[in-house]
C-alpha cells in the first residue's frame, strides 16, 4: 500500500522587522556639530516604530495581578550601567562647557611655532580680551588657504578670516557662534584652549602672607594660580614640628584640600590635629580672592593673625621708589639686570609645552629660559656662568620675588645641565 503523501513543511512568518539602516553622516566639513545632531535626530525619529494604542486603564474594582514568582533555579539578571555612551559634547550647553575659557589675570604674550603664531590679548576693564591664532599656509587644516582665527573668551562668536587664493581678491571674513562653528575649525579651537590652560597653570596671579602670633611667629605664604589652584606653605626649620607644611586647595569653592608635611601627604586631613592648619589655609584662600577683586589684578596682600586665630586682610603697602644706584661692574651687569627686567616674549622666543619659554639675546648672546614651575635660568655661552632665580612671580615672568643665585661655571652643574637639556631634546 503506498504511503500517503507527506505535506510540505509550513514556513513560519518572521515577526522581526528588517534592521534599520541609517543614512551616512554628511561628509561636508562645513557642517556644524549642531546641524549634524539635527540630521541624526531626524533619522532616528523616522525609524522609530509607531507607538501602540494605549491599553485601557484597569477598573478601580479590579484586583491587581501579583508579580510572577521568582524561580529559585534561575540566575539573576545582570544590571546594565546607564552611563552615557560618549563623553563628546552633543548639545549647545556641552559645547560651551567644553570649549569656553577665560583670560582673566593672564599676561600679554605671543607664542611662535613652526605651525602657527598665537597672540594672547588679556582682559582689561574696557575689553574682554581675545586670542589670535594665525596658521601657517603650509599647515592650514584640510588643505585650505591662509586662515586667521580671532577667539574671544566666554564662548562669544569666533571670527574666521580666510585669505583668498587670488592675490587681488580681498580676504573672506565670517563670524560663527560656537554651536554653529564648522567641524573643520574645531582643531584650531582645541589648540587655543590647550594653550590657555598651559599659561594658566604657569601664571601666579595672587600672593598673600600670614604671620602667626604664637608658635614662634612663623610666616605662611600663599600663592594662587590663574587656573584656580592655591598653595599655602610654612617653611621648615628642622625636624619634628619644624618640618615644611604645604596645604593645597583646588576646586571652585575650595572643596579639595590636601596637606603635605616634609614631602609626605597626610591621609587624615579631617582629624582634629590638622583642623587649625586647614582652617588657616582656607582663610588665606578667601583673603587672596578678596585681594584680587580689590586690586583688579595680581596684587599682594599681607595678613596678620590675631590671638583669636582670625585673619583680616590689610591693603598692600604703597610702592616705594628705588633710589638710584651706581651701575654694577660690566661682568655682573647682565646678571643684575636680569633680576628686574620681565622675561621678554617676542618673535625670537620659543614656547615648548610642559617645559617653558626659551630665547637668545641677539646683542649679548645670553640664553634666557623661563620654566613653567617658575624657575628662571640665564646662561653666558662664553664663560659658562649661569644666573638661577627660583620661583618667580608669574606676572609675565620677571619680578624679583625669588631667590637669585649667580653660579660660576654653572654649565658644569648637574641641575643646570638637566634644565638646559629639556630644551635641547626639543631641538633648540
């Protein structure tokens, strides 16, 4: 007997929808990040499935359904983190927070490199200041022509001036809001902000001193940098309680506090033992802010601690005119002259990131170096003598606040050679 015919297997209809394919992002470099986000949002809105009709609300008399009982043999589901998938700025507020900077209390200077020239015009009562970034024609981004950027602080509109390929045509100038800036100009904005950060870390804008009424009348010296860091130091006079104490305060409201004693960091900063030390440093931090607001710039305040451990700010003493002195001997003239003249920053000065500034005087042949940690070094290439000045005030690199030493044959000393070697390794 022939077997009955076997029916063909039925195909199950797939309930899975086809994988949505996004259109490629616009390749035009003139598109701003905000327009790019609008383009992606429109695509996601078009691909989003239509919402189902809302389910009818349960009647007030109906009993809620209990949740299903947990299976004791099943493994618990792993929790997934809800952290953002990317740290890149995606909104206008993110762009402003990511690329905005300030120029308050910074010195006027010009930085020359092989790729660009950057001029910093500081903030004054009449103008907010700005940065001028002039790219070399051979390194202009994406093969364009000669470009100059005028970048003001606080996220104000940026002016981009592009030279025309034809020498007879006038340059093209356009102003962009930060959110509308084309993508091809973002590298220039990142470079300018990084340069401002380096200058802020190396610029001391305020100094304050406190003399203790008890404990031997020791002096606390506080310094504030342009990036908001503050450091209060009490010099050491020996072992035990005479060791050097350093209190560093960071943060917008001074919430980050660290204490170092003799070069070792203290872990129990919140204990009663360090309460007076931290409290004194925080009062110095507040007084330094008040001095800066009153002086409108890099001022120096003197505080005297009363018997009740309360510090009150007093205005700095008036400037005293120095009496005329006889000129020094010719061999020491350049060394004494360097103590009072600010560090010159011009077309012959080269800035090396994380190291400092270096230049050579065309008339005397002396090499001058200003490091980001405040040390200034000048070298006579003929005799090998050096002038070492420790931790200058960062008001443009010059005041005579640090300890100055004249080193005979300084180029033979290890510390001097190590400092000079930093610039030599960079090709200077």
